[in-house]
């Protein structure tokens, strides 16, 4: 999953080419990032909660909050300002998932002999359908 972060970062860099926002590249980025979030929200976080007897990981609430903020940024057409917010948010968010105290290490520890099962579920997560952009009222961004 941490390897996905590098691919997502590369995909985001491809969106801003010579000061122009590449709409097709943004669609690819959006699709890959939303699938990655779905893998965490639909597989890892519920799995960890179940393995902990119904108690969510302490990281679950801040991760879900960040995922919601990311989703708000992905529903609007891409802009330089929105891309800057996404970069800043991902820079703050990714360390919560990586490293020995992150989501991925916690799930590895909980999975033990079930690691292959969890990996199969992650790989089976489909790409979500993409809705059209919503250009309604702006959302407030957290700082």
C-alpha cells in the first residue's frame, strides 16, 4: 500500500504540466486515489476493527476525516489551488499510514497468518465509478 503512495504522487505530478492542469491526467489520478481510499475504508479499517473486537484503531478517525477532505477536493474540476491543497493534505496524511506506527504496519501485525487473505481482498477492490464534477459551492479546507 505504501508503494501506491509513490504511484499516486507520480500521478499527481503528471497533472500539472508546465503550469497547465491536464484534465485527463487528473482523471487518472482521481481514479487511482479513490480506489486506494476505498481499499483502506472498505478493507483495512474494517478488518482492523474486527480483529480488535470491534474497537477501531486510534488512527481510524483522523484517517477517515482526511479521506473526506480528499474526496471534497476530488469532486470539483482540477485547479492549481485544489492541486496545492491535495499535495499538502497528502503530505500530512500519508505518514499516518506508513511507518511502524501507521495503518499498514498495524494491519500487518493484526493479520498474521491472514495476510494473504487481506492482500486478496485489497487486490479485488474495484476502481470506483467516477461522477461528473460538482461545481457547486466551495467546501472549506482544513489547515
